[in-house]
């Protein structure tokens, strides 16, 4: 690709590629079966500064830019998509939200430990009856003395069981619509917080996805993130960054499926020759490569806009929409190119297909991305 990377960006990409392909990839198939949480991988990422990639060095992070981050994340997703989603939510939503909205005490207390990977972050916005429409959430936080008392249930929380710290949103004012939502930093093991049964998922099986149940769960007032009423904005801004992360996960898994398909079509012989000689299949491969390249450039463009301090909401949603839809097409084609073998667990492409399925759903469905994109278009008065 013609994109001009810095030496540092290329160095990070190459370091993460070596690590992910040599250490994470060989264990990914087994993890998919056992659903074992990738603690070992995450520990390694922490040691290398990849769990606080965009956190400044004064808080123990690497101070890297978003372009380096998406390059790294795509490499992790190439090898183990379950590890990638944990890394993505932790870095792009949780660390970034604390960085942007946290008090100095919160940064000292939590961000430093998160940046080293000592504790992993989760983000609990979704509820059983409030997914695409988080303003309708019903979890309540009532101010009482020097604390808030939380009651309600959060659903589909990535890393809900294993996270040391979760950003939880809750209503502090019933009447105020999105301005009545606040965000709280909730530590693992806080009395009144119970982790529900883990979801038995189609893909990303080694990443835990859980309900979090709050029953008179008392959170110190100093653990409120931002001001009362800032919760929706914190969530939306966090998701803008998170959506670039999903684009990166999509690019990584698509590249893995593509490489596997190219290798297979080269080696597989039918009708007396390598099936890669058949034009019908070559054109499928050509289309796959083109789509991945387009998604990669969209991902990088959104990341670069974020690094330049520009408003990147539109580009993040476009990158997420295109890349997540793209990887679903690519993984399906990779299975097709493998023929019957692609449908078996002997080859990794069926796992790539299952892992990629949620990318058009979490952190805002494709339909929600289209809402965000069209809202941005019509909001911009420069558009005719
Ligand atoms: N940046 C800054 N401000 C934003 C914003 C953004 N990205 N998005 C919205 N806002 C602001 C609006 O400008 C508006 O501001 P005002 O106070 O001036 O009115 C306010 O927020 C309300 O916005 P809307 O009226 O557009 O809100 P809405 O209720 O119509 O919802 C939505 C908009 C885009 C549909 C939003 O609800 C949305 O993104 N929904 C999807 C939620 C989602 O992605 N959930 C996934 C959860 S996480 C997950 O998947 C699992 C995990 O573990 C990571």
C-alpha cells in the first residue's frame, strides 16, 4: 500500500506481527474450543506497552498515535480475534475515556494500572432492553451521602467477568433524556455487583461476554467519570474511537482469511492443476484483495483524523460499516475457496467466519452506523 508510515509505526507493526503470529496464532484454534480467556496474551501485551498504547507515558502508557494502534490491533486480530476485542475495548473505549474525562486522582489510581495491563477495562452501556437505543437505559444511580447507589442490569459486556474496572452508565435524572445519563468507574468485586452467566457465543469464544447485575451497589462519588449528565457523551465519544478499533479487527481477520485462501488455492489441485490457475477463482481473490485494501485505507484515514484532532465521527462510522461488512464477505469467500474443507474445523477459515460475524453488530450495528453517517451528512450545512 502507498500509505506513508513513520519508522515508529512500521516498527510497532512489525513487532506486534512477530509476537501475534508466533505466540497467539498457534493457540487461537484451541482457545476457540475451550473458551479459555487469553490472560497470557494480555499479560504479554501489557509488558510490551500495548495495553496503554495511546495513554501518555506520565500515566504509564506508550503515548503512541492511533495509526500505530490500529496497525497493532489488526495484527492481533489476524492471529487471535478474541484477544483483539479485549485489547480494543480496553484501549479505545476505557483508557481513552478515562484519559479524556477522568480526574487526576482517577488517572493516578486506575489509568496507570490499566496502561500496564495489570487491570483490564470493560464498558457497560447496553441493557436487555436498550441496545441500539442506549438513551432508554433503566439502570439508576441515586446520590446518597458521599456515594451513588446503582441498580439495574447491563448486558453483553465484553470482558464483563475478567475486567478489573468497568465504566458503567446509569440514569441520574429520569427526565433529562441523554443528559440524564452519568458514567461511573466500578471496580471488580464491589459489593452489590454480580456477574451473570457468560454468553455461549458463535465466535470470539475466548473473550467473555457477561451480564452485570447491580443490586444496591454503592459507588464512591469520586468514582463518577466526568460530571453528572456527561455519561451519554462519554459513551458516544468513546464509541467513535472504538469503531475505528472494530475496523482494525475487521481488517486483521479479513487479511488472515485472505492469506489462508490464497495459500489453499495455490496448493489445491483439481482438473490436473492448481486451482489458482482458474480465472473464476483468481477474480474472486482479486476482489477480496481490493476490498481489504479499501477498508484498510478507511481505517487509517479515520485514525489519522483522530490523531490530527479533527472530528472523525463520520469517518469512524464509515470505516466500521465498510470494514465489518467487508470481512463478512471475505470470510465467506475464503470458506468457498476452501470447498468442503473450509466447512471443517481442520482449517481456520470457519473460525474467522464465526469471529467476524459480530463485527457488524457490536459497538453499533451497521444500521446504526448508517444513522450516524446520514446524521453527519445532513448536519453539515456545507452539503447541498
Ligand atoms: N460525538 C459527540 N456528540 C454526540 C455523538 C458523538 N459521536 N453522538 C451523539 N452526540 C450528541 C448529539 O450531538 C446530541 O447532542 P445535543 O445534546 O446537542 O442534543 C446528543 O448526543 C444526542 O444525540 P442523538 O439525539 O443523535 O441521540 P440518539 O438517542 O438519537 O442516538 C445513536 C444516536 C447514534 C443512535 C446512538 O444512540 C448510538 O450510537 N447507538 C448505538 C449504541 C452502541 O453502539 N452500542 C454498543 C455498545 S458497546 C458494545 O457493543 C459492547 C462492548 O462491550 C464494547
